[in-house]
């Protein structure tokens, strides 16, 4: 039984209890959210060592980190090192986007070693296997695709990105749209190529029930992919993107009918003043399904700094109601991220998530900032480092720049302006 | 004659022409903005090698970088190295906040070597000189202070931060307010200590006309400092802060009456959902004076990443109408920035400024992103690097991760999905 079906049956599962505990909310609140679909708890019955996390309405904004091999970098050990960084840096979920080396083996090891939810994009592997076995990605059959989906799900993957919303109808829309960057989603491009070559409907759409049956079996959460997400600011929030979102909204309904948990993926590259509209229209079209956004990046011109462009957009998106932020690393648009990039990307996204949680009124969010403010006021450096979102980084910079650990100020002696101000305000003196 | 008086006399100065040229706007638009005070062009008559920049309504959002010695790090040569980075990284203004070593000499060299506007905070030096000469900062007299102000102005400083809005009335407000971090502005704290010790009104307020006379003489732009800016999210947008802003608004009127250019400084630490209100209330209270904000930082908990917390707030602030962003480096709250921190801070602020300029509809802003999008679509790496906000960084990452410089894709040969998509859309084929 999926979390959703259990919730509807009035059952508060162990996972719901754990999520409630982590969020500081009542288990009943979580149960209701899962029952109606505004909260998802990706928790595959075969992911044994998962410590479940909830995503959605009323919960803390969550952060995902992508890892995975590529055709040029096939070493799974490197990716397992990244997984350690991902866990240590505090991401809430990890996606294995491997497209090189022993993909099955790598995924199984990632699931084994991950205590956080693991997501994948099965279509990558399905296309790759066809290229390798039959010399052509286009040779893929619907059966091939669903076989890979089931392989991922039976392995214990907690959520899968499936580009179900790219239909022949939607492709007509993009043709009329005239975009600069057309389709930038990898899975979306592959599928589109397949559909156009064969002149057939997207099997993930046409056989959506088959997908739901697999998800039901393992309680895999659908992450309905936005294959037509904008690849640049100029393409944002266009008719093709919103048409696909409408289809995804319909599929959310279908998933819920069957008791399958579903969230929806979103952009991408979006100008700052279109972000709120993107979130609000997703919430209405998809009837409150959790929204998982990639960025959004607020400018196209900052390769090398896209963790920052994404943190800007991510904060505004989450404050407007986005539930789950996919990290972007400084290497985005340039190459595969290093360990340091992964860490930096997670921190930038966690900052965005937290800054938004303050605005969302998430219990405890502003309290963290207040504690830091009090530690600053008291010049309590140990406490400041402890409270920092990245204590390791804060301690390092502090140590480098202030090797002697000066805490108090000896500059003005008895004529300390700070002391005078503090006395006036009836407080303990501080230093400048 | 100041730029403002010239503008009012109908004169289009060389500086106005240069600003118009840089902005792609008409000289008459600039003249009108300067005449009414919605645009300032900080351009001291003694700053010989200045290439003037405008700040304000209808213009690109600008970025300031702070440099300067401290009591622990007194080497001016290091700060001159930072100035080189500041110029190379594309900041629009630089503030010399030196409080250590040979302050006069350092400032003069910075002005000499800076082609961008130079700002200072004269009160730091005035207090320090009193501490050094008389053993007490509190010993400062109003005459001492104005003497230092004139010294800075006659040296060629283009804009000065003066905390004129901290009045005895405002201090009553902060006493009633009950803040966590009270006063975090250095100049603000010193002045407050001085005022409370002597039981006297702030000389920068009481003798504001004297300040205006000095500014008139050299055409120095006032940057009316926010001595009571919030030092943490919990203190943001409180009565003390807004009370000071009201006073600053009155002083903007006075400055304009005399023909002195004035901008206003703003916070600080502000939750995301209070940023727009901060900008809008400044624009009404200060009758459209350019707004120069420090950040704002959208969370207190990210020391080591405050260039990111500031970029988030800065984007939203600038999109709402802020004109000028003071950079924040990764070392903020931890120590003095290194050269790398300075560079990183400027880039983060430039990203914020540009992302906001797209939303502000600044001519050419979105066009830059479109060019990048087209270069991405065409897989034109040279063009992508050239168009990057930091070509040096983008090239470095690209080179490290892709040493062979692969441009085309050989993965799928004739069955390239991209090719099929491109053909369908009637475009040139691309690669995945």
C-alpha cells in the first residue's frame, strides 16, 4: 500500500510519523497532506535504509542534488564520493543521473548508501541500452522503457522523473512557438526525437496506467518532468511550457485516483518577474501538487555562477510556494561538477530554501536567524560558527582572517562608543 | 557648479554626455534626472581621471565594492591590489573604508588610480585621529569632523557616507524599539556614542548646511548613511529604521535646494517579503532619490556565503527600484576579504544587478541573455565564454572539465534525436 493509500485509509504510517517529527508538525497534518496529494513522501518499499522526508505544503523547502556518471566520466566510485558530500552538506534528496559505466550497479550502490530519497530518470538508461545493444536510441520500444522503469523501481528508487507531458499535441505547440533554445531537457529531447521518428504518441503518456501500476507496487513517487522547460529567459513561460503543464496537471489527477504520489517539475530559466506566476499557475493547474523546480535561473549570462543565479530564483520561487529546489552547481552549462561544486551548489540551494522558509512562516525558520543575531550581538564566535549553515566554511574563513581569535576590542578602552550605546539602551556592553 | 546646478541651468555637461553614452540614453534624459535628483553623477571636480557613471532612475543598476585597511591589516599596497581587481571585475564604484595605516595617503592613491567613482566615510578617520591624538574618540569636536570631511572632498572623493539621520529624536525611537542587534553601522555606533556622551545633537545633522557647502565646492555627492540599518532579519523595517529614513528624506530636500546631489543608503538584513516595501517607502519618503542598498541579506545564518544572501536580496531590491548595490563578500561577518573574495563579491552583485535590469526593462539587458541563449543553442563555446559575465571563470571551468574541447556529439550518429527535433522544427541540427 502506498503512503497515499494508507493516508486515505486513515493510517498514520511510520514514515508519516518520522516526517512529522522532523518538521515539528502533527502526524495528522502530514497524513492529511499525503491523502490529498499536497505532500509526498518518496519512500520506495525496497529502499531499506531510507530516513523519509516529506515534500510539499506546510513543510520546509527541500533541496535535491544531482550526481551520476556521464559517457566521459564513468567511475561510479567518484559519484559515491559525491554522495558522501551530498549527505554531509545536508541535501534532502539525491538524483542519480548516470549515463556512463555500469549504470545498474552504480544505482544500486547509491540506494544502498543513501539515507535520503533517491531519484532517477529511467529514460536515459533505456535509450542508452538501445544505442549500445541495437546501435540506435530510436530503436527503443515502449516495453524496453517500462522494463527499465520497473528495474529502477524494484531496486528501491524513491522517485522517478518521467516526461509524460510531451504529447504530440504539445509538440504542435512548440512548433508554433518559435523558441531560441527549443528543448533543453535531455530526456525530453530523446523522447521527442523518438516520437517524431516513429510518428507515435509518447508511451509514458499513452501507457500512463502501466507506469502507475509499477509505482503502486513499490510506492514510487512520480516526478512529472517538464521536458519543455525553458532553456533561456526569452523562452520562459511560453505556450509550449504551459501546455505541457496542463497535461501534467491532468496526469496528477490520474495518479491520485490510483493512489500514486506525484509531484511536478518546473523551470528552468525564468526572469525574476515571471517566477511567482510560474508557481501560482502550477499550483492551480496541478491542484496543489508539490512543485519541484530546477533553479529557476534568473539570468543566462553567468556560467560559473549558476549556483547564485539559481539561488536567487529559487528563493523567490520557494517564497511563492515551490516546495523542492533542485540544486545547480557553479559548473552548470560548463561541465560535470567537482566535489567542491556539489557542496557549493547544495549550500546555495539550502540558503534559498531557508530564506524562503522564513517568508513562508515555517515554524523555527526565523528563530534560527534570531539565534544567530543574538550570537553576533554577544560576539560569541563558537555559537556563530555552530549556527552557520556551513560551520566548516565559516570556521575556515574566520580562522584564516583572524588567526589570533580576537574576541574583545581594546581599541578605545574606557571611551568605547559601544559601551556608551549599550548603557543607554540598558543592555550589556558589546564591542565594535 | 555641481552637476545638479548645471542640469537645472539647462546645461548638458561632459559627464552627462558620457553617462548618456554608456547607458544608451539621451543626454537630455540624464540632464533631467540630475536636475530633479532622481539621478546622481558622483564626480568630484578634483577626481581628474574619473570616467563618470550615473546612478538612479532609468539607468542600469550599479555595483559598489568596499576596500580599505583595518587596524590589523594596514598595508595600503594590498588595498591597491584589490582596487585593480575591483576595476577589472567591473564594479561601478569603490569605497575606501580604511581605518588603519596612512589613511590620507592611501585614499589619495586610490583616487589617483581609480577611474570609477570613489566613496569614503570620513567619520571613521575623524574618530580615529582623535583616539590617536587625544586618546579618545569621544574627544572629537564638530570642527574636527568637518575638517576631515573637507580633507576627503578636496582630495577628490566623489561621494561620502554621512550618517546625518541619527538624531536625538531617532535615538529615542531605537530605545523604545528593543532590537536584537541595536546599531551595527560602525559610523552610526561611533556617532551615537559621541551624542550620548556629550548629550549633544549629531553635528552632521545640526550643521548640515556646513556639509552642503563643502559638497557644493567640490561637487561631492552625499550618500546619506543609514546608521540604524537592521543588523539582523528580526530588526528589519522597524520604527527606528524608518524614523531615520524620514529624516534622511528631509535632508534630501535640503540638499536639492542647495544644488547638492544626494543618494540614500539602505539595509542591511531584510526578510525577502519586506524588501519591496523597503524600496517603495524609500522612494516616497526621499522623493525619488537614488537608493544605495547594502545587500540586503535575506538570512542571517549563512556566514561564508553572504555574497549569495546579498545577491538574492539585491536582485529583488533592484527589481523593485533600488539603483545601486553595495557588494557583500563571502568573508562578510567573518573577516577582511581576500582578493578572491572581492572578485566573487563583485560578480555576485553584478549578477543581481543584471537580473534586476532585465525586469526593470533596461535597454539591452535581456538582449545580452538572448545572445547567450543563441550561442548555447549553436554550441558556440567561444561566444559563450565571451558573453559570460566572468569570461575568465567560465573559461577556467570549461577547460578543466572538458580538456579536449569536444564541441560536437558523436554518440548516436545518424539516429541523433536532436537532429530529428531540429528537422521537425525546421532548424539547423544541434547536438545533445
